[in-house]
C-alpha cells in the first residue's frame, strides 16, 4: 500500500518509514503542514499517518478538515503527543479515523493501520487483482497461480502488486526503484534483477505460460498475452 507520513520529527518519520517498508508498504514523507497538504491533496494514498502539531502554518487537523471538505475518504491515523480526552475527541471529530498517542509501539500502529486499510477496502470493489490464472488478494496478501499458493516475501508481494497494476505495460527500472523500493536515485546495484528473477521463478516455474517477461533495453512486462 502507498502511505503518506506527515511528521515534523525526522527520527520518528524515519522510524515509521523503515518499519512500514519492512511490512511491505511504500511511504512518502512531508515534514511540515504545507507540504503535507500538497501531497495529501495531489497524490492517491491508501492511508495517511498525520501528526497534529506541524510547522508551516497548517496543523494536522486543518489538513484533515480540508481533505474531508473535498470529499476525500482516505483513512487517516492521527499521531500526537496530546493525550487529553478532549484532544482525542477533537481529532476524531475533525475527520480522523483513529488516534494514537506518542510514544507508541510500532506493532500497535501497524495493527491500527491495517485495521483502517481493511475497513476502507471493504467499501471498494477491487480487493483482488487477476491476470490470467494469477490472482492476488490485497486483503489477505495471498497469491495463487492456477489455484496453487505462491509464497512471497513482502518486497516480492509489493513488486508483483505494482506489476499487476501495470499489466501489459512496459515497467522501467526507474519506475520500480521509485514505487517499489522508494528510491529516487539509482543505487547502481542489481537489486531489481535479483528480485525479478526470484519472483519469476515463483510465479512462472512449472506453469505452462510465462507471465513475467524482460523487455530488452526497456524493462519488464507482466502479461498473459502471447
């Protein structure tokens, strides 16, 4: 899932991005209210983690209220050092879906976030991606090929999800670096080749048709077409 973290504390933000990446999510980060407002309004996120007190002239509650006025239903988890009951009530009434007090356990944050994502997915038609006999359940994180379970690591799942969402299109290395690894530079390693190779072995070996193909001098394509 693609997430947005609006948090001015760099250590907290890096801690969140690292943990969410390990859990198979991609996260953008804004460290002030203005950038947070811009990203939240211009990018399609699956959920937002929102700090209440932010620099930049716009606090977290103002961002949430502005998003709700536009009709946005993106799930929002408020993260705040404000512990009073009145503060929590105000956060939820502003349009937040949940409220977690700092300091927090990452496991609890992830569980709350997963619950928000599940509830938001229940109202959406798309909970499964399919291509030929390949199927991906976005809620349970289960993948099958011709009815047979395919065991994937979190990064492999995220890679396959991106490829399935761009099925029958050439996906470049730059696209994968930015959207699957959250790199905005070329690390000059073969990390993509290694992961694509492992993913291809898992979804294509033993099947009658190869779905994941390398397009010479261009990138990769996931397709069921001959």
